[in-house]
C-alpha cells in the first residue's frame, strides 16, 4: 500500500495520483484554484475543454474520502471561461467608434463584386487602405481569441462544478463572489467589445455531509460583519505574477481558512502553485498538505514554506487550548 502523504509538506505529482494517498477523513478544508485553461504555460498539458472537465471531475471525486464529515472543498474559479470551439460561428462586430479607416464592409463587398479575382492586397490598393483593414471588414474585427484563432465559446462553470460535486457526494453549500480589480482595465480590449471587463471570480463551497462546527469566535466582530457573513469579498488581485503565471492573493485562502477551520486542523491545496495556501495555513496556525504537478513550482512552494514558521503538532494543540499564547507563537 502506498505511503500516506506527510502533513506540512508540498508533494510533487499529479493531484489525481496523490489525493488517494491522503489519510481518510483527515482534511478539514481543501481550498484551491484549478487551471483555467486560458493558454497559460503551466496548463499546456490540457489540450481540450473535455480534458479540463475530466480533470476537475476526477479531482472533486477524489476529495470525498479525505474530507472530514462536515468539512468543505472550496474551489476558486472564474465563473465565465472561454474555450476554443471550432464549431461556433465567428462573431463579426463592426466597431464604428474604433475605426481608423473609413472603409466599410459594404465598400469591400462592392469592390469584390467589381473585381471578383482580386486578392486582399489588390482590393486594399483599390480602396486605399491596408490589407489588414480588408481582412477585418470581411472577417470581423472583434473576434475573442484572435483574428486567426478559432472562435471561443463562453461557458458558465458553476453548473458544471455543482454537477460534479453532487456526483461525488458533496452538496453546494454556498457561493461567495470575489470582487477584484479589473485585470483588463489598462488594455485596449475593454473598449472594443460589449463584453464586460473581468472583475469577479467565485468561491464554490462544497459540503461533505456531517456535523459542521459553527464558531464565530474565530473572527472578530468586525471581521464577521465585513466579510464573514457577506456574499461579496472585495480585495485586489495579484498584479505582478513574478514567480508564477496565475497567483491568487493570500487574503483569499486566509479568509477561507479562518472561516471554516480551527487551529491545528489540516488544510489542503492540490494545485498549490507558488504556495500561497500553505503560507496562509502556516500563518493561521493550521497544518497543510500541498500538491503540485510542476517540479519547478513544487520546489518554489517548498522554499517558501521552509522560510515561514512551521507550526509543530504540539504547538497547534497549545493554540487550540490557549488562544492567547498561541497568537504569540504564530504571530
């Protein structure tokens, strides 16, 4: 039988292979953000939306045995993702407020009718514009994913996550919205489409049947009023991904950990990346298990955790029994 994964360690490997090696009913909360399948280098191993879906479905399924009864899986994900779909028609959009050339689509079509054998360069010469203008007028100048790429289909992720959770034995307990600063606010894209600027992500709370301890004393009265009982969490995103392509801010796992777990309990992140969740667990006096398939990022996480103050098992017990002393230990 394979050896169980050690607590307070980052383990390198595929989550689907390593999750079965975590002790049953040992994780109080698993909080993670999956690959979004938006073209990042670290998610290149996923070649299709079907592969992405299969990954999440399997990972959620494998959590059921390791989560404590009454515990949670919290998945942070953008609720609207875009996946390449060659079957979807391209979306032509004539953005008249953003044109640099007065040549219209009808102008191009009339020129093509007069000169049916002309290529784009020849049509451009006739209309006194660029070849790119001819291409944009014919094929649409607002094609998400690029002029020459397949059109992308917008998909809602929430219903899929709920379906996978129910199949695994979990129930959707709650959904929190994370209001972040718009990641595209300085780009030209947000002025060339009716699609909204991306400024929300969601946290889906999946509950494993069992007794859930509600302990508001983990938060101050101010924290409970400002975010503990609120459906919208507002804090900035990570604007400089200097050592990982897709980091979430420490405040995200910190809030989940403080809300849903007690000192000394174990938190899991099976897509740990640069180690943010583990660091938040350490800072809050919890134990952690990290899983990361990329050896480079697994090493990065290990270094980050080694540099932090690791809570020992005895210290974690002390904290649960004596919060005042524990705050000094883990400050």
